[in-house]
């Protein structure tokens, strides 16, 4: 392989790596934006006392941002808190029904 051919191959490889990196970053930005929108919907669910639905949405947010440990952890904690609120409401409703 000539020096010129090797140089062209290296340039092509670098371009492909660069393009793949840019594409991955675009996918991550879009996933983060989708998670932010879904988190807003989950917050609305929480405000309207639909905690189980909120927990499901927050869990989906965590899955969307699996590439970002801090953000994933934040959404998992939100899902846990919503599920805890759901359980508390269900337990309180059960107590009210007892004679």
C-alpha cells in the first residue's frame, strides 16, 4: 500500500469515527430532550395524583438516558418517589374502607 493510499484510508477512518461520534451525540441530545418532555408529563401526573402513571413515565425517562448515570439516577429516584406516593395513597384508601 502506498503512502498516499494509507493516508486516504486513515482520513476515511477518521471521518467515519467523527461522523459516528457526532451521530451518537445527536442521538443522546434527542433522547435527553425526549426524557425532559416525558418528565414534564410525569410531573403533571404527580400533581394530579396519578402517581403510578408518573412512576412509569419517570422509569421510561431513566431508560431513555441510560448513557448518563447522573440523569438516569435522578429519574429513577423520581420514579421511586412517585411509586412511594402511590403506595401511601393506596394504603390510606384501604384504611378508610376498613370498618
